[in-house]
C-alpha cells in the first residue's frame, strides 16, 4: 500500500527570501498546464528515493497546495540499487527529455565520475512504437497527400522506435530505397513542459544547494534545451548530415546518407537507406569477413578529421550509429547531436594530444590551465598531479598508449580541481574516448596515437602558415582566446595570473617621479616606435590576405600601412638624431 509522503513544506519554505521565490515559481507553474506532468515527475523521483530532492525544490508543497498529493511508492529493490542506478532508472521512467538529459550527462566526463557515466550510457532510447495510424495524419499533412502519393512502397512497421522519432523503411516512386524518420506526434509539447520544469528545478537547485552548484544545473539545462531543439527539428539533422558529408567528401570509404529534401521538413526526413552491419555487431562483422583493423583505422581517421580539422563533429558515434558496408566502407547515421569546436579549442586539443604523445607534463598542464579559464586552480598541485600522471606512462611504447584512458584521467583531474569544461569540449573528450573504445573492440592492437600523428603534423604546419596567422590576426580583436592560443606559454601564464588578480605589480613611484622627464621623453619615442612596428606588422598581415581593393596588383590597405610606417620611421630617426641620440 503506497504511503502518502508529501509533507507540508510550504509554510517553512515561504519564510525565507528564496523560499518566497520558490513558492512564486511553483505557483506560476502550478496554476499552469504543467501540473499533471509535475506530478508524474515528482512521483517517479519519490519512488526512487529522491523525496528529499522533491521537497527541497518545493515540488511536494506546490502540488499539495494544488490539491494533488504525491504518493511515494517503494520500489522493492531500491535498497539494492546504487545511486547512479536509481537516477538512471528514474530518468528512464520520466521519459524522453530525461533520457536525453541522461545521454547528455554521459558526455560530461568533466563533471561525473566513471560509475555515473557508465550508468548514463545505458540509457536506452528505444521505446515502444506508436501505432502507424497515430502517425499517418501528421505524415500525410507533411507530404501534402496520401502516403502513396510520395512512396511506391511504405512498411508501416517501424524499423526503430526512439523517444523523439520513429524510423520506417520505404521506396520512393523513382525506386530509391529510403529511411523515413517521423517525429512522434505530441512530443514537442511534452518536451516543452519538461523543459519548463527542468529550468525551474535547476534554478532552485542552483540557489538552494551549494553542493550541486558546481554541476552547473542551469547551464546543463540550457545545453539540453539547445540539443533537444535541434533533435526535434528533423530537417536540422539533415543539414548537419550534409555539412559533414561535404567536409568528408574526400574520404571515399565513408558514406553519409543522401537527403531527399522534397520530403524533408521539421517533422520528418527522408534519407538514403543504409544497408549494412552496425559496428556493435562483432559476430555479424566477423561472419561477413570484415577487415576489422582497417575499419578501426577508418573510423578513427574520420572522427579525428571532424574533430581536429573541421571543428564540426558527430557527437554520438556509438557503435550502433556506425555501419559497415560492403567493401569495408563505413556509413554514419544519426546526426541529431553534433558538436562544434573553434580553431583555438582545436589547437588546445592538439597541444594536449601532442603533450600526451611526447609525454611532456608541462604542455599537458598548460592546456589544462587554459581550459580552467578564470577559475582559481591550485596550479602547483595540478602540475604535481600531471607530473605523476605522465611519469606513470614513462617508457610505455607509443603503440601501447591509450589516449582515451589518458583523457579520462585528465577529465578526472579537472573534476577534482572543480574545473568545468565548456560543453563542446567535454563532448569532444567523450567522442575521442568512444573512438578509441570502438577501435580497440574491433582490433585489440588498434593504436590511436599513430592515427593521430598525421593530424598533429598537419595541424602544426597549418597553424603557423602566413594565411592562418593572418586569419587569427583578423579575428584577434574580437576573440582574445584566439590571440592567447598563439602567444607563448609564459605570457599566457602571466595573463592568467593577472586576470585572476593573483599578480602584484610593484612600482617605485618616487624613482619614477625623479626620472619623470626622461620617462616622458622616452615614452613618446617608445609609443611612436610601437605604432611604427604595429603598422609594419599589421600591413604585412594585410598584404598576405586576399580580397580588398588593390593598386597595381598590390593590396591598398597593406600599401598604406607600409607608407605610414615609412613616414613614422623617418620621423622617429630624425627626432632621435635631433635630441642627440637619446639619453
Ligand atoms: N538512413 C538510414 N538507413 C537505415 N537505417 C536507418 C537510417 N537512419 C536510421 N536508421 C535506423 O533507425 C535507427 C534509429 O535512427 P537514429 O539513430 O537516427 O534515430 P534516433 O531517434 O536518434 O535514435 P537513437 O537516439 O536511439 O540513436 C538506427 O539505429 C537505424 O537502425
């Protein structure tokens, strides 16, 4: 018999300032359409032993005031479940948005310990299919006519039923075999209600629970919201697929399903049907005589190209989404979740890889400190940990280095120093770990470091090409990070200390006064000198950039810079000569 466990918390919670805010929040919510969903979520949380959380965010009080009591039902084996298992099971029961939340948390190796990540990874997206009759109306609306107006054949039994969409197999009138992905009817309002709920819970948790603040609940919910918005838009998935296909066009052994735009919109998409064996099906691969080591290398090459060179990557390359085709080619499926990495971030990751491969503790720590950004980190302690970590790998042959494991350890160190990575960077770490994991499962001798080597070489070469320097120079004004990534380590270190207010600058004002005239005099010349130098450097950068007006084939802005620099230089030499060579 379930016990009524909601206790009146409204009186106590409204007594404090934040309590008032909490009450107002839930009152607004309680009066609105989300009450039913609120109750469902509260009940599942209580069932899995999170009654305290329900009370802390004021859910039980709000529901009670609304006349809806929350019952706690005991799951018999609750005591035998670990906390990560309880959270995972609760997420599964709370439905699509929470399943997606769990999948997103699985990418946050910087926030959660491995036992949590392992549990979040188990979250299954497959759910019972809804009947085709429930889908037909929406499908025909989007097609602008009956199903057979677009398809020569359509199998009404889905080949996959995930929480956001169902996938059907069909044939177009022109004979093309296709996969038709249809958004589940009614899913958008449900997700929107969940997002309102999660936003409020996150806001309350962040203000109420200092111990949860470091998990940045509000930022995580924002990330989830952005990710779900993309997943709900099935045309966006196809745009991602086409962008990745264009970036990987030169990789002949990689297939990205073609998109049939005539039948693609926000609620459905039609893609080339991919027939093959998922990389997760090892027995199937062996039976088909697949060349597993070559598949492992191809997968890693494609993954690293997306990460290191394109900065736009498939963020969920689990073995079910990568299909082996005849001739040991690979196809990628499911572009719902993608990540983006700026050039500066890519350089940081490559520096980290380079540091790991060369076992250079200083370089590894430098990247980690860059990632820490403005957060206060005990640099000495971190450096000591990195030294010990790198020492541990001393003498290990390159081929035996497990970069994925090393990255996981780095994530653990960051976690211990309370450094939270930007979401895309955390996703990238996760993708690299997955690539190595999949590679090793296919081929126990798979050597990720060797696969990374050409990328490191190319990146180092391209990083200091005149064109890349010019591009960074152009962007530097608006993006300090870009600039910082190209500054020497020590200067970056100093700037970090300055930013964090950890550096004292001692000026001897009296002595400065005594030499005031001299300083002012020299400073003028110094300023002119700096301006002239800047003009020379600036114009040489502009000279290397294509585009803009030209005169006799030379860029006008670059020429103006050089002329200005020449006049300034002559004037500077003249003033120095007149003042007797300076004091
Ligand atoms: N182009 C395709 N060709 C063949 N099968 C496909 C294609 N696209 C999707 N599928 C099938 O549908 C399944 C689900 O597709 P997809 O992964 O894109 O959907 P999803 O809603 O993102 O699901 P999940 O989150 O579980 O990966 C795939 O695992 C695959 O079996």
